[in-house]
């Protein structure tokens, strides 16, 4: 099983754990305030809020997408 492969004390398992830790660090950095994923999520939330407000006011914006 994959779990066993990661839990063993082999060079391959050690490398997998190092890569997983590095990816975790990169993911945490990306979602910190001001970084790429944080900004993308913030922008998405703002767009949803604008759309919700526009919809509740009876305004429907056409973004050009069909």
C-alpha cells in the first residue's frame, strides 16, 4: 500500500516525505495574506459579493460569456 511505502525507512520514503513537506510549506506560503492564492481567493469572494448584490438589486451584468 501507498501508506506503507511512505512509512518505511527507505530512501524513497524519505524523499517522498521531504517533497510532501516542501509542498506543504509552499501551499501555506501561497495562502498567506498578500500572496497568490490568497489574492485569487479574495478576488473570487469579492466578485461573488458584487454579483450577489447586483442580483439582489435586480441588476444583471452580462460578462459576454454565453
